C-alpha cells in the first residue's frame, strides 16, 4: 500500500497519478505496508507508469476509497473500461474485492530499495509476474473454504486459525518471489564468472 499521512496527501497523489495516466508519464512514490513483500518492502520507492492497460501479473495501483493500494492483478474479467479487476497482495492470504478497470491509476514498472538506488523490475513483468499471479490466485482459492469454515469458530480459536491459514495461503508466493530476487542477484554474477573463465583466446601466431 502506498503510504499517505492524511486524506489531503492521498488525494494529491491520486490526482498526480490520474494526470500521469492521461499523458503516459511516470512518477516515483514511496510504498508503505508489507502486503507486496518481498518484492516491495515498506519504504521502497515504486515507479508508477501511466497510460497502459494492466495485464494479469502486473502490480497495479488502484484507488480504494481514500487510499492508494499497489497489489498484483491476478484476474481480469471483461475488456476495456468495463472490465473487472481482481487484485491480491503477494503477502496477503486472499484476494481483494473486485474493482472496475477505471479504478486502476497505473502499473508499477520498477522498484528501488533506496530513493536513488538501482531500479529493478524483477517479478513485475513478463512470465515471472504472470506465474506469481497464477500461484497467488490458486493458493488463495485453495484456502478459501477453510477460511469460511474458520469464521464460524468461537472467538478464542478464530483468530489463530485464520492467521495460520493466511500464512499457508501466502507462503508459496512469498517464497517464489524471494527465489526470483535471489536469482536476479546471483545469475548476473555467475554469468560474469563463466564469461571470465571460459572466454576463448587466440592461439599465438607462429613467427
């Protein structure tokens, strides 16, 4: 979720994103909350890109009341402005309530762990993002019947059971996202080592 100290600041940020959407601009905003951990941690900076219809797998910034929320799009029903979007935080147990496509204010195209740090798009686009969306949606669906049954339990039991189910639903997605991050950091170094070790050399010319 994007941090906002008050309704006025949230309204200003929403107006900025709406303007970006009309002009296809980009803006950086600081994230708050841990619903998209580990790809987006509290305090990270996210680049919100406007003027692009969100696809399944994208992390979409949507307006929910006076709040701005950045969650992954796990399902899309319909087309155009009449489409319904179903989003879900990678670290959340279950999907959010459906929202109309017009609620989408932009797509997260990159993340920085520091304001002036290196930007990364790992897990935000392409096949990895779509795979995370499918895994996230499936994990939430599998635990939904158990969640609904747990809500009928006496109050002392309800909270710990729901908490445990939530952890089971979000764990596969969090582990997969963490593996993507580790792979993105390790593989470039491994490629450099391989290139350095196995770089072909020319045989010396005979005199």
